[in-house]
C-alpha cells in the first residue's frame, strides 16, 4: 500500500471529499493516509480536520513537512485558494516526491514559472490539470483550427482556466492575444493563436459543458461533455504516481496560465485586444 498525503487550505471541500473515494475505486495500491490543513474548520461544510480524518481513516499531521516525510506521493489541493499553491509548493518540492497540484494551478503566470523552477531544482515530478482535459469526448477532435468551448460551474476567474485547458489541448498552438466581451454575468473570450487558429470561450451561467470545433477541412463537429472526467483524471494521477511521468507536455500548464493572466487584464478593458505575454 502506497500512502498519499493531502495538503489543503481547509480539508472539508468537494475535491478532498471525493479524491479518497475515487482513488479507492481505481487502485487498491493507494490510500489517502496523511493530511495537513492550514485552517482547521471548513468555511464551506463546517467540517474540522479531525472530523474529516475520522471519516476517511486518515491521520492529521502537524506540519506540511510531516505529511511529506510520511507519504509516498503528495496532492496539493486548495482548489479555491490557488494563491496558496506557491507557498505550499516551496515546502513540498524539496522532498522530491511526485506531486499533483489541483486547478487552478496558481494565481499567476509568474508563480507558475516559479513552481517549474522548483521542480527542476529539486528533481520533483509534478503536474497540474483541469479535470476537463480528461473528458473522453475530446478524443473525437483532431486537427482543430477553430474552437468554441462553453459551460460554467464556478467564478469566472477560476473557471476560465478549465476552458483554456481544453483550448490549449485541442489547438496545440501558442496563444498570441485575447479579447473579452462582457454582457451582464456572461463573458465571451476570444483567443487568436499561431497558425491562424482561434478559440472562443463562452462563460455563461447555467450553460452545460460543450465543445464545437472546425477542422482544416472546414467540417464542424459538436460534442456535449458528459463523461466522468474527474474519474479519468484520477486514473491519470494514479498512473503518474506509479511512473513519475506526465501523460502530456507540462508546458501546457504554463500556456494556460499565460492565457489566464491575459484574460484577467482583458476584463479591465472589454472589447480590446490584449497581448498574451511570452
């Protein structure tokens, strides 16, 4: 049995409540064994760290370092507090164990670059991904030139990275500029990338997940996203913990953050094009 450690801002949150269940279903080799949370009581569910540990048969640790020392692999969660990820990574990466970092990866492109530098410095394998990358429907798309991604589930500044991850995966091209149009609570983000490729990200409350793409042959195709992408992500986390290798180019995580930063700038000047920084 290999032991997984969880680092979280507060452990009573949806991701932490589900990963132990998904992991148990996918592999008998891994179990969430150790937990550290910066805040003891969840502001979402009111669950304390001790209560969470009792429910999931895990052990509370006094420090991040204790979790890392006792665990075979580490998951940095705090999905709604990505500003904490760089702080946690600075303490976790020196142990050199495989690390999964939940989305949103970081609060900025600069912090994302620092995490990559930490990985190189300590030889620590890591990856971060939106669960939507693992939607099985995306396998139907090849040679995409123009793309539209729709849907929403969270706040704009958090959710846009999930749509951007789909765009980065399917376009496989470097984004150059973005524009944001705002209508009430709706956001329409347009991305222009190398090779004449484009993406439109539709952030519309209550709109279901869906992807429409047009290839170089001019043919368009739509797929509603209904697959269990969180389970598919968890399968890849297990594979990563087993092998220490990532199933996609981790540089794509930096590309997502480049787009995220540009979109946040574009929100301050709707209708104007904003250059995506190199």
